C-alpha cells in the first residue's frame, strides 16, 4: 500500500478538525423517551419542591405547644375540627386546642406547626388524645426543602439517568432538549467477508468489524446504520460511498485484505469531493493504515481490516468526533498506575498502543503484562484489562518501570 504521508497522531487530528466542522444537532423529546440521552441545555428549577409545607406522616396536625407534657399516662385532649387528604387543598385555620387529621403528603393547615404520628393518638368522637409531645416542625417537610426555585438542577452534557427524569418530572417538565444521536453509516469492504449466521465457505471469514464498530458507535452516543458489505471493486465502492454520503455525514468503512484495497479507498474518496484524503497513514501501532477523507461536508473514516487495528484506530480518531456530536464530550478514561512485568520493546518507531493484562504480585502491586496477540486477534481485547502507550521516541521500557494503564470499561471491578 502506498501512503500519502505518515503523520503523527497530533498531525492527523489537526488535519481532521481543520477540515471537518463538528455541528451537533438538537431535538425535543418526551420525558418517557429521554433515558440515556444527553441534555443539551442547563436546567434550573422553575418552582419549589415541595411547593407547600406537607406532612411526612399520617397523623394529626397540631400546634406543638399544646402537646408539651403529653405522654401515655397523661394524654392531651384536642378538638378534631377536620381532616385533609393527600392532594387536597384546605381553607382550615387552626387555633390553640385544636387538631386536624392529616395524611402523608397533605398540606399543613394554617396555624399548625407540627404533626403527631397516628400511632401516638386515640380518638373519641370529635376529640383526639395525644400521647406524645412534639416540637415545632416535627414530621413536617418545609416548602422548598428539596428544591428551591432558581436552583441549578442539571447541566448541559448530563447523560439522563432515571434519577434525573424524576427531578424533571418534579418540575412538571414533559419535554427536554437533547443532543441528536448522530447516525453513522457502516460499510465493510472485502470479498472474503460473510455475514454471521451464514455458513463459511473455503477461504471466507465472518464480518467482525461491522458489529464491533457498531457497538463502539453506540457506546459513543451514535446510532450505527449497517449498510452491509461492499466488494473490492472501484465502481461498486464509489457508488456505495456516494449513496452513503448523500444520507449520512459520517461513514465508516473497514477492511479489504485484497491487494491494493487501501489504495482503492483513497482513490475513490479523493474522486468524490474536496478536500478528499487528508490522512493516509498514521505513526501508530496497531492502526497505521487508517484513512480519513473529508468529502464536502461529510467524512469517511477508512479503518484497517484487522479487528484490533480497526478498533484502536476508531478509538483514536472516530470516537472523539462521534462523542462530541452526541454531546458526550471527551472520553473520561480511567487509568491506574502499575509496573511493567517484563521489559517492553518498541523497535518500530511508532506510537504503540500495547494491550496488557493486570495482576498483583505478593506485595499487591499491580503488574502489567503484554497480551501477546497480533492485530487480527479480536480475543486480545477480551483478555486485556487495558493498554499502555509507548511514544514513538521511546524504544524500551524496563522491567518494574512505572507505567500508566488506561482501563477498558468495567475492568476496574476485577482489580478491586
């Protein structure tokens, strides 16, 4: 394969963002659809919660001072003048010596300043015997004790969880402004690929990348649209890419192990619009053959065919773009400090993403051991806990030298 020019990661990213404008879309959706979506605007409380003083218990609203000294042997007798259920409003105004039956969540009547739990009362006709004293404010939730009007509740960029939906519902909100989920078209190239579920013929392999990359698109907040497999044929590839770019701003291709497949993709994308190929070869391992093309307002990420190379190239270049468009922003990586279990070599002069597995020695120190599989081994990602980065200008890391391990999602649970 001929490379346009081998660029560093920073050079490739600069070329990408100089030529492709990230313009997120927004939409309003119902609260019932909002779980897992990314909030597109700050949200401040528009009302107090609760909006009124309310009872925390079933019992009787009283004037606390009337109950002082009450116990089981010397109950205080109060006149029952009414009752308030949850959801009702009341015009009752209480005076000394009176009580009002009240349900949990019901508004406190004017004049009352405490609630006696029903367990500590007994009734006889229009009278209530109070068998336990209460203090002002007891068993009452004050107005705005949970949320105060004007308070910042949720910030733009929040991934809406069930608890957030409850907060919005408490404010009477039935629709929210969220980031649109960018639709990402996926094309696999290669005459050797077969859809999972079909029988493999001699020389064929199952299409791994479409499904692993589709999963990563979803994890980055996008919606993967699988367009299927394209043969290694210039006219077919050009037609498929042209159709995809007419309907999607981002197209991701992967693979093609036949001779010249990489040159074919760069030639085709260069012919579809300007500026064309902006990245063709990056100084990384795995993932060196990555191609990035900008066609008018659209972009094509051409990922290598080897599954590990494809995922690493996706993580470095496509993931940040999709996350920013979806509102998720920069990935919050979880990293741990460890020591290298073995001497590590980087003889190729490339920025190396080395998959490692973490174990503990007798002193409970984390040791990072390389997962020794090539870029075609999808199982390497399953066996690894994360990866370390070895810069292009670093040739060797010694045994027991400190390293930083970027963990894959969910792997920290195995370590602690």
